C-alpha cells in the first residue's frame, strides 16, 4: 500500500478547492460552492487558522482530503473535532483511504483527550452511511441541523 497522509500546505489551496468542487458535484450541490483558493489560504494558513486539512495521496497522486475544526461540548467540558468534509476521488475508493483519514482524526481525539468526533452525512448517501456505521458511528436522530445564511443572516445580525 502506498498511502501517505499529510497536513495540507499553503500550495494545496487549489487542490483543496478541487476536492470541494468534486465532493459538491457528487452531492449535487456544485451550484452552492462559492469558495475560492484565497478563501482556503486565509482559513487554513492565515495567522490564526480555525480549520485544518489533511491530504491523502496514493502513490504520490492526490486521492482525498479531510477538512475539520475543533468544537466544544459544554456537556463534556471538552473540545472535539467536527469533520466538515471528507472525500476520496472515485478512482481511489475501496483502498481504505477514507478510513485512514478518519483514523487519523480519531487518533488526534485520543491523543489530545478530546470528547467527540462528529460529522454530518446526507440522508440519501447510503454508501457513506454504511461506511460510517462500519467504523462505529451512530446517528443522532433527535437532533436536526439548523442554518442561517445569506439575507437571513444579515437580518438576524441587524436586529
């Protein structure tokens, strides 16, 4: 196996954007991608990064990524990790790359004594749901994600 996992570097911004666009296309959400390379440079490599990214390479070729950030649980009294996006290019699937990326983050949780490792999955994405169940994830059926953005965010901030 020729899998390498590494932290993203500033020069990976175009690659990260490409991964995001490929993931969005798979999720039928490409029309919602507004991010630019500059956005990823600022978010990941600015003076105070608040998000982080790990790149998976298979025999030197970019195969996938995991973009994540720290959260905090008031109930646990500890930080956790939220996996914003994980994606493996179709030609590299079935090689354990997604699992290796998730194991890397799980190991970070253990090493840093974090309380949780969480993420969302689209309800129609049966292959991902099967994979997540296979690594021990359980759905939080009583919780629904809420979102305020765009004009609604502007209105909320103004009132």
